[in-house]
C-alpha cells in the first residue's frame, strides 16, 4: 500500500482515515446486534498511535536504505574512475 503514496504525510493521513472508517463501520455493525461499542476509545487511540510509530520507523529504515545505497553507488563510481 505504501508504494502508491508519495511521502510520509500521505501515509499517515491514509492510514488514519482508514482506521477511523474501520472503527466507525465496526461500531455500526455491532450496533445492529445490540452491542454497544464506543467509537474512538482509548484502545483505538493506542492502536492508532502504535500504527503511526511503526510507519515512522519503517520510513526511517527506507531512508537509511536509500542513503546507504546512494553512498555505496558513489564509492563504486569513484573506484571505476
């Protein structure tokens, strides 16, 4: 999914919007079975926070990978000259 998004801001917004929509849809489905489910509970917010932390960590790894690949490419290019 993240390959279709251009930057980390779009990843955050699409993930947050998707999780909120899923939480609302889940509450609507449970309401039809007469089960009360609070929308935006603390457990949901904890999961949302952890998801954002994992996105940040993943983006950091991607940044490190491209940085090392760029440096490695420059070193190989210098050796060829």
